[in-house]
C-alpha cells in the first residue's frame, strides 16, 4: 500500500469514526427528535452534502481497489526472499535491476535500457516462493536484428539471474521502444 493510500485510509477511518459516534449519539436520543429531523432535512437539501458524499464514494472505491489489488507486488525498495540451507537470503530488487541492466547493455546493438522488476509472493506449504517477472524496454540500432537480440537478451538475463542470484525468472518481456542511430549517453552520476 502506498503512503498516499495510508493517509487516505487514516482520514477515511477518522471520518467514519465521527459518523459512527454521531449515529450512536442520535440513537441514544440525546437530542429531541424534532431538532434532529429539521437539521437532517436541511443538511440533505444542500449541494455540499452531495459533494462530500461523492468524495467519500470515490475514496471508498479507491480503498476497495487497493484492498483487492495486487497486494503481493513488491515496490522497488523491497527485496526478494530466497530460502537457503541455513536461512533466508534477501536480494534487493534494485540489485536485480542493476544486474539485468549490465547484462542487457553488454549485448551488441543495444543503445538504451529501462528495466522494471515485478516480484510476486506465492505461498506454498510453509515457505514463500517468489515469482519474478522482468519487463525490459530497449532502444536498438538500425543494424540490429531485433528477434536475435531479444532471444539473446532473454537467455542471458535468465542464465545470469539463475547463476548469480539463484532465482528462476518466470517471464521476460522485451519492448523495443525505438530504433535509433544516435548513441544515447548515460547521464553522469556525481
């Protein structure tokens, strides 16, 4: 869950607590029934009430989507857990991205690379198994053979991840974003 979703959830929970408290106060009849009905009719005749209700409906739909969304996906600052003989090993997704980037850039004809790593946890028995899906966006030169480069890249990435990190890649998707003559310079890290 993203930080914005947590903030929305906190505000939504606080608002629902206040509404629930109001309903409890009304059912215990602390206020005369005439006053409650008059204020309720006045409140329901205002356009602001409809706007607030629409906002709450949108927040509810957003939280509903987040609750049933892909909660098993890990963000880029998390890690993949590999179960070893003596314990668990955590490999950061950033490390996997860096490794895939190096492998992809080593292939002749590849000018630029963008990588997205998606990890899903699958629970089997008492262990969590992590399935990894990699999406690679590349820019190649016009002299390149795209099917050959993509097959080579998929095989090299799969082998390198298996040999270095010890994880099996479920799927490697490659998207050729552009075929360009220009050499794309990597930005200098200071």
